[in-house]
C-alpha cells in the first residue's frame, strides 16, 4: 500500500446519483415480518424487497387510498 495517492486526475462517479441513501423509517412489526417471510421465499434480503416494492409503486405513481375520519 502506498503512503499517499494522487487523485488529481480522478473522475466523479457517474453512477453517484443512482446510489442508495440510508434512511431511518419506522415500520410496524407485522409489516417487517411480512417482508422478511416473503424475502425468505424468493431468496433476497428483505430490505431489497421493500426497496423493489416501493420503487415499483413510485414508477407506477400508485397512491394509497386514504380517508381521514374526524371523531368528535
């Protein structure tokens, strides 16, 4: 290993905008269990499966049908 490296001729990563970003998200235990079980069935990590699902929802512009009920 060298003591120093010269990065003067280095190039910016062309895929940097495609990299994943770490976030913290709070999910219910049942939701996590569902994706973990499904991930075991298909043989991929559950976080990857959640990412694929969310990416598909975003690509298809899916919207959750929600109705807020005000209780008095």
